[in-house]
C-alpha cells in the first residue's frame, strides 16, 4: 500500500481523502494545507504519492508540482481539482502530474488512480 501525503487548503477535503485512504489500507504520512509547507514536508518524509489540490492560496498546485519535480524528478503527484477545470488538469499533466482526480470524487476513482501509479511498471 502507498504512503500518501495530502495537500489541500480545505480541512474537510483532507479529512474525506484521509478517511478513504485509511479504510483501504493506505498510510497517510502527512496532511498539509499550503504549497510552501507541501514542499518542505515532501523533502522531509518522501511519500510514495502526493495528492494535491490545484487551487490553493499563496502558491497553487501547479507551481508546487514544478518545484517538487525540480527537487525530485521521480515524485509521483496526483492533482485534484473541481469539475470544470480541465485546462488546469491538462497543464498539470504537461508539467508532470501522473494523474488527476476530479472533485467531488468517488472513492473508487481515487483509489484506482493511486493503485495505477503506485504499482511498479
């Protein structure tokens, strides 16, 4: 199972994601609410997967994604965004995100994305 870091400025979303992951055997190694904290925490704990909201105050998810990939090209990041933000998802994939989850997400969809990118090729 994957060691996951959740990055979302909404506490409720972090809670929903965490509950879903824990129920399905994944380990939530960190929960952070902003981009600066996400970069620092990533470097400290090196999670298997980062689930990150695209829209956040201060530094948005795309910028955090670029910074994470600059320090660790192997970082596995899944972007989360609300319905109707397809352009942001496309940009994130071009930057290097390994997948995306559209909010409000279905637990099975999120788990499928995590399973797909955590399994060795």
